[in-house]
């Protein structure tokens, strides 16, 4: 069931772009990406270790949705290291699910899933197609929460785009 939901989410994220428009938009033009905020999430923006962090949390679903942007050149290994630190899930636990090039404003993208204990994570690591900006987007939830609120995760995933 998880894999089917992931496939639907990934297809939506990279093939269809921003189809839904509920919630408020964060237009982070300085960091060359855009995304829709799912209903019920409180988001805040901050800086951490050179990354711009858009952090969202929903108490009802006990779900964290985060987006990170790094402006300038950075090695993938450093993105993975940062993502592991932020998510609390070691990179060794991430399973590569998919990857691709030149879609939805991204030059390249990689998709991972991980399930450790009571945490499930779906993550995308990507590079902007037009600028030297790198990203990590992830949703972190319990398996039960993911199944219950999958429509909100799908809406959010579909809205993440690299922009010029």
C-alpha cells in the first residue's frame, strides 16, 4: 500500500506540477522554489547550516513537512548528511525509490523512503534546473498518519516546483 501511495505522489510531484491550490502559497523566489501549504499546518522559515528551512507541523496528524534550499554549490553527500540530521533518520536507512532529470523545474531529482521504528519518511533531493540551488523536501509521519492524510501529502508534493 505504501509503495502505491508513493508512486502516485511521485508521479504527481514530477509530472503534473501544482494542480491543487488549497492553503496559502509560500513564494520563496529568493530560493527558487514554490510550494503550497497544506491546510492545518503552521509553517515557519529559518536558516540552519547554510540552508533555508521551511518547516511545517500538524499536531492533529503528528506530521512534519519540511523544505530546505541551499543557494550555491554543495555536494550531494552534504545534503544527505543534513537531511539525516534534520529528519533523525540515518542516510543508511534511506531506500532509493526513483530518480529523474529535467522535470517540474528540477535539473535532477532523487526520491527516498525510510521507515525506522514509528517514523516513516518520504524525501526528495533535487537541484533547480535554472539556478545553482539544491533542495531537500520531506514528509515525516507515522505509517497510520500517512495513510489517513495522504491527500494533504499529495497536494503538498504536487506543489513543490523549482522556478527561474
